[in-house]
């Protein structure tokens, strides 16, 4: 089951990518191009954050499963 934080991260990534594509496709000024590049960089940063968050969550779940095993807490 996905948690709420990961869903919001994915929504933010999609919004940044869509905004980036729209600004770069329709923008005729340097400001629109710069804003599109900033949104693209933000989307990339959010993708990395989501990956690290997912890895951390899986490690937490693995640790919790290992500690709640039949032998009790692992040392």
C-alpha cells in the first residue's frame, strides 16, 4: 500500500514535468524558458527524493519484519 507522502511526491513530479513541457513548448520569452528549466530541475530533484524515500521506507519495513520475527528482536 502506498502512503500519502509518496502519492503527493508523484503528483508534484507530474505537475512539474507538465509545467516544464508547457512553458518550454509555448514560452516565447527568456523568462518562460528559464521557468521551464527551473521546473524541470525541480522535477528531477523530486524524482531523486522519491527514490530515496522509497528505499528508506523499504528498509524500515524490512527492519520491522526482522525485529518482529519468531526469535524476538535481532541484535
